[in-house]
């Protein structure tokens, strides 16, 4: 399979577009969970996953990878990744119904930090002092974001406290799902991982039908279908971004989502950010960027060492 030529600017643009699409998707999820529509998270997961599948299949057909892109040697690996990933998705959607959009976004940034911890625990990856320190800094930021939701007194709100717990648990599930993905990418195509996750989450979302789905009106149904289509498009944009540029270059642009979430939260949902939330989010973002910067430097150093050890002649 031929490798795409590097085009950093295109990779950055695709990443930014994917962030815009996923943030808009989150806003639609929050809209369908509000009073008047009251769509439960399981039903949202079903529509998000089902209507992403045609988009993914069309993309694979366009790339002439439909025949090979869906084959798998690890069906159980996809199933386990699908269960954990679907739990993360459902909890994240539930969190959007309970908390302001920017706050859910900020707590969600804990996922890659937790992935570092899980990678050390389950994959035996070597986690050095710098990365551990940055994980600690980022988690301190998450604690700051969460602190008002668990403070006794006038600020205490059971709905928001539940939302904080649900969203943080969803971030932990996302971090764990990334461990399964790290194992899968060693043997499986990215297209297969994306497709079979969508299939698994569609089935699991449908399994929540007995727990209280609603019959959507035309407007709500259109929004739910749009959530799925946006999810499929966002996944393709994200996948393509990493084909054109290194992860260390592209990954920091994920934090553009905070700016978008603040804007949508303010203008669409009338959610004013608090100083505590902004300070905590800034710490989490700083820790994430520093980890990415450090990994980029280590990657360059490893490349230099490999070149120095390569026999000449």
C-alpha cells in the first residue's frame, strides 16, 4: 500500500475541520437531550453510529479499499474496543445533557492523560518522570474543573455533580478504549477499526431500546441523522489528518475545540464559563501540549540515533 506524501498544512487543516465537525456534533447531541426532545443517550449512540456507517463505506469505496478495508483477524479485539468505546460515547453524551458544553470538553481532555497511565499499567510502556509530572499537572487541572461540582454549599447541584462523575467516567473509558486501539493498530487497518466500532456501537445502542427511547418528531429525527453523518465525516477528516502529517504536529490542534465550545456554549446555550473552569482547562491543555512536545523531541532524537547507527556504503 503506497504511503501518502507528507503535507503538514493539509494535515493541520483536516484536523481543524474534524474538530469543528465533532464540536458541532456535540452541540447537536446537547440540543437533542434538552427538554422538548429528551432523547436518551443510548438512542443518541444508535443514531450517531448507524448513520456514520454509510459515510465510512462511501469513503472506502472512493479510496477503492472497500474489499480489503473491512477485513479483520481480530474480531474479539474489535468487540472489546467497541464495548468500552460505546460506554465512553454514551457517558459523554449523558454528560452533555447534564453539564455546560465547555465543561464537558475540558473534562474530556483527561482522556489522553489517563491513556498514559493505562499504557503503563496494561501495555508495560515506559513512562518517565517528565510525562508523569505532566499527567499530574493535567489531572490537577481536571480536579480544579470538577471542584465546584462537589463543594458543599450554595454551589452544590446534584444534577451537575452527577454530570461531572458521568463525564469523568466517560473520559476514563475513552482512555481505556485507546489502549485497545493501540493493540489493534499493530495488526488491523484503521478503516476496519473505525467501521467495526461503528457496527458494535450501533448494536449496543439499539440494545438500549427497552430502557426508554422516545419517538422523535421530524425535527428531532433530522438532528439525530445529522449527528451520525457529522460523526462519520469527522472520523474521516481525523483519519486523513494523520495520513498527511505527524501526530505530534496535528494533535495539539485538538484544543481548538475549547474555543469552539466556549463560543457555542455562550451564544447557543447561554452557558457562561467560570474562572475556575477556565483555569483548570488551561492546566489540562498545557499538560497535553507539553507531553506532545516532549514526545516529538524524543521521536526526533530516536530518528537521529537510528540514522547514526545505519551502516554507510
